[in-house]
C-alpha cells in the first residue's frame, strides 16, 4: 500500500527530486473506470505527507508532460491509473517509452508487482537508469 512507499517518497522529496508516482488500481482490461481513478489516493497521500500531491489526468500524453515540466524540486505528481491503458499489461514498447520520457531515473518500490511483465515495470526499467 501507500504507507510502504512513504520512506522512499519522503527521501526523494528531501533530496529535492521532482517525484512522479505511477500506480494501478483494479483489473479493468484497459478501460477507464471512474471508481478506480487515483485522485482519492493523491488526496490521502497529500494528507499523510503534509504537502500537496498534484494529480495528472492521465499517465501519458502532452498534458502529463506539461504537468511534469511544471514540477518544482521536492514536489510530487501522481499519474492516473496505468491500467486505464491496455498497453500497460501488454508491456507495449511505445507505452513504456511514453512513460520513460517523463523521468530521468526509475525507482521501483513496489516489489509485490516487480515480477509482472508490464510496461511500467520491465519496459520503463529497460529505458532508464533503474534502482530498487
């Protein structure tokens, strides 16, 4: 859950990183399901961290790239549910490239999902310097 990654997020904030979080919720075959949007997660994370967590309307695309570009040191942006895109679970190279374009370094702090061959795990890790 969210609490398991808090030490990493706090460390990155303290190091003045521009933190981009991605996650998934539910299994919905690449369809957008309003009840599975991550805005409530962003609100809760903001409460726990005691600082704002911006919410992106998607996880890839021009609007997301602009939101990333506006991030200042020590700020956090949560991308929308990765599984709203069927390409995520297919480890689609184009989707992985669109995610990788957002960041300089990839940190996988979700060891429970690290074995999954998804674009956000295997695909992005192949394109960016990765740490775990």
